[in-house]
């Protein structure tokens, strides 16, 4: 039902699609629809929840398993970019139709997005404190810049484009790390090696 809904929402818009159309196109029933979702609004919330839960989970894994702020940020950004390949339709529909979400669902979404921002800000702050990132950085502006740059991927990324999603992630990483790394980190063999590895073709 979700995949069918994504196709219909992309083509006709949220208000241009009825529950009847969704169940007919997906070969299910109204009873089946309302067994899983209370309403179309909840369905739209679930569509968003798929991809925001993915990036939050991956960010928490990075925090738990990576040793340095640079490695944490690398893992977070790679999983963030990957979501535009895994859930491109979900993201496109959400950004087109999110204005129609009812307050309770919009609030739940803001909470998860804030959780993700907090994790990103925490890693940037750790990087500054550890001397891996420039000490003159604004944590909030740097974090929001990264989010803004990567979020825009949904507008232009194509699965059959010239660059794979992994190659795009590596390009983002090179731009971001070279911009925020401290002089000591930029001169270190470790960062130079990592940037070289990021550019290697998968």
C-alpha cells in the first residue's frame, strides 16, 4: 500500500488521491488500509518515518561504533546521502505534501528531526574540542549548512545518473571535511588517506 500510495501521491498529489483509489490500485481493501493506518494523514507520517528513522538509527550507530569525531561525521554523512537512493520516492512525496500533515504528526516529525540535528551538532562540537575541526566554527551554522547541502540532493539525484550515490557521498565528504578540518587535521596523513579512500570507485 505504501508503494502504491507513493506512486499515486507523486502523480496526483496528497489531496488528489482517495483511500478508495489507494486500495483499488494496491489490490487491497478498505479494511486492510484502516488496519494499518488510521487515516491518510497517518500514512503520510509513516512515509516520512521510514527515512527519518533510518538516518537517526545510522547516526546513533556511528556515535556508538566510531572512535573519532571525523569518523563519526563521515559515517553520518554517508548514511544521510544513502537515504536519497533508498527512499527517494518517500522523500519526494514528503517534501511535496508535508504541509498537509495534522499537528500531532507534524510535532512527532519535528521531534525526530531535532534528534538528528542534535546528534550532528554533538559530533561537530566534539570535533572542535578534539582539535579535529576548526575552533572558529559555529556548531549550529556548520550543522545546518551540512543538512541544507545534503537535503537538496532529493531535487536532482537520479539513480541512473553519471555518479552513483556512493560517489556523490564521497564528493560531499571531501567538500565538507576539507572545509571544517583544523590545520593539524588537514596536514595529517590520516585525513589525506581518508579523502583518497573516499574517492576510490566502489
